[in-house]
């Protein structure tokens, strides 16, 4: 079995104050589908940006990303930040953990001189740090 992790950033097409209902729909659909396909991970939303980490067998992760997530018109400017082989599934307790905006998570960006949350700016060497913070969040 070859385990794999894919992380991406994207932007909501709706403004922040109108996203709540979409987020519930997205998480509900994700949990149902991901459970059936042994996919794990975390979805973070903050200030108009999505950050998602998908973990599982490579075939399953590629499938959900290419045939569902990339086709979803509720977000745009999808940019893959990382796709690597992994030894273990970090988010193995969650078929899709939802991590809402949290000021404490901003610290990583503030540490790097950024005043707003912007997952597009995450460098490969900062991703694991961000994932660890989301894990504990
Ligand atoms: P439907 O619910 O009928 O939706 C079909 C299409 O219609 C959707 O792809 C979408 O483009 C569009 N749509 C649906 N509702 C709305 C709406 N309220 N406004 C505008 N357009 C709409 N799915 C997973 O299985 N696993 C994941 O981990 C996952 N993560 C996601 C992360 C993000 C950031 C987003 C935006 C979506 C994610 N999804 C995930 C959801 C997935 O992309 C869709 O929910 C799923 O493809 C819908 O499939 P469905 O067969 O239920 O179709």
C-alpha cells in the first residue's frame, strides 16, 4: 500500500460572511465520500482561503482531488502545495477534520512576517509545522 499526502490552497468564490452554509455542505459531503474511500485529512478555512490536506492511498487521493474537489465551483485558483509519499497517516482519526479560523494559527504566518493568513505563501518546509498546528487545533 502506498500512502500519499496532497496539500493544496484555494479561494472561496463567496465572501467570508456567506460561506457558512457551503462549509457545512462541503464537510458533510467530504466525510461521507472520504469514509467510503479511506481518505483522511483536514480542511481549514479562514479569511476567504481554503487549505486542505488529503491523506490515503495515492489512487484514492488523486481520484477525490481530480474528480470532485478540482471540479467544485465553490472555490477557485487551486494550487497544489505538496504531494509526497508518507509513511503514516497523521489525521487518522478524521475522514475530514474541519479546522475553522483561529487566531492562534496565525502565529505561523506572523512568525514569517505576514500579517494575514494566506496558505499560498506556505513554503514546503513550513507545511508540516502548519499541519501539526491543525492537528492540535
Ligand atoms: P452535488 O452536491 O450535487 O454537487 C455537484 C457540484 O455542484 C459540485 O461539485 C459543486 O461544483 C456544485 N455545487 C454544489 N453545491 C453548490 C453550492 N451550494 N453552490 C455552488 N455550487 C455548488 N469532497 C470529498 O468527497 N472529499 C473532500 O475531501 C472534499 N473536500 C472539499 C474541499 C473544498 C475546499 C471544496 C470546495 C469541496 C470539497 N469536496 C470534497 C466537495 C466536493 O468537491 C463536492 O461536494 C462533491 O464533488 C459534490 O458531489 P455530489 O455528487 O454530492 O454533487
